[in-house]
């Protein structure tokens, strides 16, 4: 897993929306963008898309397109604020730290599996996301809806995660964008 430092945003526009036409996002092209969106008072926030199916080795770039709020993209992992592990066992956890409006954070995902992540200040508002890397394997059984350690996420977070089946079927699952 390779992390690059966040950098100032250069808005290309419509990159995430452009993914909606396709199925699984194939290897080869540039970073796949996930927008961080929100309204002025932070009561409605989210990742868009909220679900992605990627080939191993693809880079994801979270971009804060929300003018009014800082956001993070943070792996569910015991090493980061002692949360339940919801990324593949051999994957390194990540935390983007706070991204202010216009900032972004990039990460290459190489280990196949299901990655669940959240926004530290907005998990309580259901700001979570899920990325599936590679083809499902039998060794994924029980994951991610029954983590081995039995620790549960807040209901608002669990209900915000798209199902693995939906992600595999559609490749890209758009986030909630009404009013954002
Ligand atoms: Cu947030």
C-alpha cells in the first residue's frame, strides 16, 4: 500500500460522475476519485461514490469538494483509534488526517478484499464508504458483516455501507447527493 501526501486540489470536474457509466473500474488509468461532500452545517455529508469495485493496484483519491467542512478518509482498524478491523488482514491501515476544502489524499490498494472506512468527525452522520478490491474469495467468508472480533459499528455507519453484492454488481455505487 502506497500513500502519497495530500496536495492541493486541481479540480478536473465530473471524474467521479464519469465512472457511473462503467462497471468495475479497470486497471491502467489514473486515480479513481471519491468526492467528500456536505452541506453548510455538516448535517448532511457523505462520500461519493460510496461504493467502488477496483482491480488490485489501483489508486484511490479522496477529494474534499465540500466548501464548508473538513473530512477524513480513515480505515476501520484497531491501530487507528482502536476501531474494529474492517480492511484485509495484511493491508496497512490509513488515515488521511483532516482534509480541508480543496485538499485530497491518495492511496494505492493492492491487497484484495473489502475495505471499510469512515470520516472521523462525521461517522455519526453516516459518512462511511466501502471499496472492494479484486475478485471475491472464499477466504472472505463472514466478512465484512461479521468481523472476526465481533465488534460492531454504530448502526448509522453500518446502514451507510453499500452491500458487497451491490458493489460487485454495479462497480460504482453513487453516494447520497440530494441537497449536497
Ligand atoms: Cu466528514
